[in-house]
C-alpha cells in the first residue's frame, strides 16, 4: 500500500506540485499584496485545501483499485481487460485497444499453430499406418529366406522401433493422450521387453544376467513398457559383442546395467536433450537423439524418475526410480504381464 502511494506521488508529482503552488499563491496574494488578515482567508483556504486532499484521497483509491485490477488481469489470462475501468481516459483506452488487438493476434497464432500441429500429427499417423504394409511384406519375405532370417528380422525390428518412436513422440504431448493406471507385474513386463529384443541378444552374443523381480506397481502398462524398451535397446546398442547386461532391483529402482562403451562426463548432463546424440551417437550413427528424451518425458508423466550413471569405456547403469506411492504392497495381483 505504501509503495503504491509513493508511486502515485512520483507519477503525479507535477500535478501535486502545481496544486501546492496554487494554494501557496492563494495564501500569499491576499496577505502580502492586499494586507488582508489571515483569519479572514483561513476558511476559504481551509476549504480549498480540504477539497484538494479529498480529491487526492479518492484519486489514490482509484489508482490502487486500477493497479489491483491489473494484477488480477495478469494472473487470470481470460479476464477481459476492457472491464478494468470503463471510465479510462483516451490514453488508457488506447492502451487497452492495443492490448486487446495483441491478444486477438496471439489467439490467432495459437489456433494456427494448433491446426498446423494437428495436420502434422495426422500426416505422421497416416505414415505410420502406411509403413506397416511394407513391414508386413518384409515379414513374409523373411519367412521365405531362411539363410538370413535372423539378420533380416533384427533390421525389421529396428524399423518397427523407429516407427513406434515416431508415433509415441507425436502422441506424448497430444491432448488426446490418456494414461491408464493399472496393476503391473514388473517381472512379467520386463520379460516381455526382453523377449522382443531376444534376436539382438543372440546376434551380439550378449549374456543376460536377470534377477527375477518380485515387484508390482501401479502405472500405465503401454507407456512404461515403451520406456523400458528404449532403455534396454540403448544398452544393447552400445554394448560390445560378448558383453553382459544385468537387470535387477535396487531399493525402489529398476536397474539395467551394461558393460558397453559408456558415456563421457561431458555428454552426461545433456543426454536427455531432444535431438542430442553425443559423441557415441555421432561416431556410430546409431542414435536418433529421441530415445532418452522420450523416455524421460514418459517417466515424468508417469510420476517416476530416471537416473543414469556412466563411466566411459566401463558401462552404464540406468535406474528407473519408482515412487513409493506407485508400489503395490499386496501379495495378490492380477499378473497380466
């Protein structure tokens, strides 16, 4: 309140100084020029001063009210600024018109961007469905080419992963994306994830050290499975042939550990940035820069956390830390996998 009064005085300093000068001049003129006794001009001077102070008092109230209305408008973006004060002067009304015009322009830009995003989403959704046709054709050709079946299936699996990644990227921030919480047996879910990538384990001769996880949580099955697939895919991608990947529980965290090329300390802080591939990704041309970005965003939306520890040329540990409230303590659960 005091700050507003001080600001009012600063804003209206010329008017207040002029008013004070007039009051002093009105007092000086009768006394010193016309030799009129002060008692005779006291009453009109008192009235003038009182009226001036009453005007200033109500003007300060108007100033404070206007400020408060502006603060409300600042917090509530839907408030119509033209309702702040219908008795504004021409300058204030011009400011309001400018703000309203900018507001309309901003709404138009938002709507245009929304339509463009919807158009892009529709296009890529159609693209994903269309690419499934040649994928199905490849599956047929693989079945008829036994000699190179494993290698062809691995490459086909990679194509399917990239298609799923594009679709997940488009759906993740969509207003239509719903997260369905259900009871999940993490052990069965991880076995499903491992099964999908079993050909890569065989091709690279990677040893799997898997400790059965007696771990049941409440989460979205589809999105959690996608996140775990991305983590395991990275572990396989950057593991050396004949290496080892370990999957185990540590406290409230699902841990996936590899003994691959690791991540340098320079790259580690930026691994979750969208499009960032790092030295390993550029060197091996294996990274799209979307996997970990999507994984972190998905886990955040699920209320979980991802932590990565890594040493260059020694390996990487990825921990999916499950919130305590998501863990189901019951002994009985519907194990859908």
